[in-house]
C-alpha cells in the first residue's frame, strides 16, 4: 500500500473533477490518497510515498515560488526539473529542433512584419495556463499591441496562426501515463476573435471523448518518445494536445507535463490506468 498526495491550488480543489476520481481509483487499488494545498506552509510533504502535481493552476504569477516548492518536495511527479522546463512554452523551440512539428510560432513580436502569415493570430504569454491572457486577433495591429503589452509587463510572448481546424475539428488531447497511451478527448474552440484576454484560467471548456486517428496517436507517441529522450526520463503523466494543419498533418499545440487536466470523467478506464502507471513508477 502506498500513501499518495495530490497537490492542488486552494481555489481549484472544488473544481478539479479529476481529484475525486483519482482518489477513488487509488483506494480501489488498496492505497491511501488525499489532496493537499501546495502553498500551505503547514502541510508536510515528506510523509508520503509520492506527491503528484495536479491542479496547481495558480502557479503562473508566482512561478519561481512554485518551482522552489517543487524542488523542496522529496518525491514529486512530475519532478521539479520537468516542471521548470515545461512551465515556459519556449520548450516548443526545443521540440521543433528535435523534429516535432509544432504550430508555426513567432516569439515576442513587436511589429506586424514579425507575424507569421495568417488571417488570424493567437497571442499568449509563454508562461500561462488555461488560456489566461490569451486572445485571438484578426487585426495584425491588435495582435502586435497585445504582444507589446505583455512584453511591457515583463512577460515574453508567442504568436501563432489561428488554424481553421480548431473551429471545425477542435483539438485532440491525448493522455500518456508512464509512456503508455491511456485515452483522449476533444476540446472545442475556446477563443473568439477580438475578445479581450481573460486574466484567470478558463475552467469551462467544451470537452468530450474522442478516439484519436492513427496519425494523431502515432504523433503523440512520437512526442512522448522525444521528450523522454530529451529529459532523460519518461514522465509519469504527459498530455499531448494536437491540432490539424491546413494540409491535414498533425501539429503539436502544447505539451502538458506540469498540471494538466486529465478529463477523467470522459473515460471509463483513465483513472485506473493512471494508478497502475503510478504503481509502476513507485516500483
């Protein structure tokens, strides 16, 4: 029997539907499991077999504090070096260099000349979660102004073409536990052209079950293999969010190794699959 702690943000315990399902699956497997608040100074972290980062979605404005906490936890998954690498979306540059197809990205643009060719663009800070401070623009000057505003606040940015397939097909998110595919989901379009960027993570998303195509699943497995080689370990959990380019090819939208929702309510097997992967990790 293992003793497991799920680490969460205080404001998200009630809204993270994965937590109850994970705890139930762990108890069915004969383990103890419960949720603890990551930034509560009174909470011990050395009395459990494993701390699993879950809904720590309030880390964005205090990333260094969050990473210092992660480095202080004796047994953490995913571990602190992985969290540091993955909580800044400039990791996409490294994956592109490793041969992973990403959505074309311009970094910290300050003029329209730097925008990738497109009819619409998505602008976001490189450190963000849940589409916070992210917006979709059809006017290049608005896109550039958004990037400049974030840069003026000391926040590097990324700008990508808005792919039409997001409106028609949505994103495909695939969960891999200890390197093994578990399940997938469909995420519908979230951004509307010209909306002011929201300051807090978006929790009300259009999510449903999905069976990924053979192409998507092979692409997701490729991403997991690439990151395992780059990081020198296979992460306990990885969420690979994929979109379809105009030519029908798969491209990586984001790779979630820090605090991704698993959307376990959309799969009958995902929670048990995660606990089984956790047991292999502990062994």
